[in-house]
C-alpha cells in the first residue's frame, strides 16, 4: 500500500512540475556595440524553429530584451546598414534544472558589429554565437567568428 501511495505521489508531483514548467521563461538581454564606437538602432530578426519571423529594433542605446519560453529555439539576426550581419543561435532547452523552482532565467550577452567593406562581400561562415544549456541548467556559449569573402555576384544577389 505504501509503495502504491508513493508511486501516485511521485506521479502527481511529476505532473505538477511538468505543468508549471510551461510558465518558465528565459529573459535575453543583449547589448549591441558597433566596432567604430557608435551606437544605433539595429534591426533584429527573430526566427523561431518553425520558420516564423518577427523584426524588432534595439533601443537607442543598442539594448534588446526578449522573453523566450523554456525549450525555445531561435535565431537572432542583427542587421545594421554598413556592418557585417551577425547571427546568434539560442536554444533554451535545459535552461532550468529539474530540481529547481526558478520561474525565470536571465541571460545577458553583447553583440559587436564590425564595419562592412566597400563591396559588401564580408560575411560570417555560420552563426557567430550559440547559447545553449547543459542538463542541470549550466549555460554554455560557443563562438565561431570565421569571416569569409563572398563572390561579388553573390553579394549583388543578396543585396537585391
């Protein structure tokens, strides 16, 4: 009888925890900096795992605040005229420990844009940043800042 009661109690707690987990959010605070020292309102395209997109502008001081649900996957594309576009991938799976009662997780990061060259042929080979979480909620960040030079024909097609 005690084993059955314990199993039911454990199952009930698991269902309650799962229901509450949907209310957990990850708050992203990004600070945009331009390599030449300026700040400007920058467009940020937010694309979810299903391909839906939304465009937001950074604040006048280059700040951005986004609230994501737990288990969200998004690509953040930072676009500023005269600068090389940067993409940051964010995956909030595992942002919270199974044993934590946290409802909100805060993540802050900085994105620095470098000036584009005259023929607009510079690009990054892949997303420059990857923000993920290991099981247990430990944040992991990876960077790939490899610049490539696009062929002029590709550059002209991308500009259209």
